[in-house]
C-alpha cells in the first residue's frame, strides 16, 4: 500500500491536475470564473490547511522523500486535483436556485468526506501520514485517528466547496457574476472553507477531549 500511495502522490497530480482543469473548462463552455471556482479552491485549501497543520501546529506530518519541513510541497495538487476530478464526476446540471446550491453542498459533503476518510486511513496505515491527535496519544487505531478530524475537515470542506460551486453557477445564470462579484464570492468561499471546518473540529475536540486539538498530544507512558 505504501508503494502504491507513494507512486500516486506524484502520478495523480501530473495526470489529474491538467485533466480536471480541462474537464471543468469544457463543462462550463470555457467560462474561466466558474472553472476557477471548481478547480482552484481545493488546490488552495490543500496548501493552506495542511501547511498550517504540519509546519505551524505540528499536528500532522508527511513521511515522504520530498518535503518542506513536515509538509510535502506538491500536496495541494495531490488533494486538489483529485477532489476537483471527483467533484466533476458527480456534478449535475448547473444550479438554478438555492435548493440546487444546497443539494450540491450535500452531495460533495458526502462524497468528498467519504473518499478522503478512506484515503486518510490508508495513508496513516502506510506511514505516509502521521497525525498526533488525542486518539493517537491514546494508542487507538488509524481509523479512530482519522475519524477524529476527517469528517469535519473533508466533509466540511466538501459542503462549502459544493455550495460555492452552486452559488457561482446560480449567480452566472442570473447574469450577476461580474468580475468584482466573482472575486468577492471566491474570496468568501475560500475563507469559509478554511475557517468553518477548522472551527467545527476545534469545538468537537473541546467537547470530546477537553482541549482544542491544535497541538500535538503526547502519549502517556
């Protein structure tokens, strides 16, 4: 498994990054504002959130040959291109009302949350990823370690990402997606993907473990 994931982390971005961009661009008939929302947000998220989690908070660590501190520099494209491809695969007709926006959020919350939970478990089992959270300190298995953070970070991201895609489509369908509105909406969606899942995880960690979960937890002797 470790060898397979080691190959995947380099092969997937090379193949999926340009392919997912081209597929989304075709999906939107060359509309680069909609394409940027669907393709770029997961890439940016996967640089910012794991970058902070590894090299600032030291809660996560990648054990790969190519690293910057605890972070692999290509991680944004490992997660982002695969996520953009998954989103494209489940994408339906463009959102025309707020119900469609909500439905898109629910679909991507479920799909991205599910598949990334499985990936995290396998990455932890293979040793490519290490997470020093409370379940790890308690000596629990990789599934428990991943379940402590993955639903909020990946399911929460998927919900806001899906809603963001739907919102942009809805605005474009109403002829309201001018460049200033696009820039503002893109920024809001990105900020929400960065803050809401992290905030939900912190509240959950306080309730479950009595601490914020934003620092490595030492194993008891």
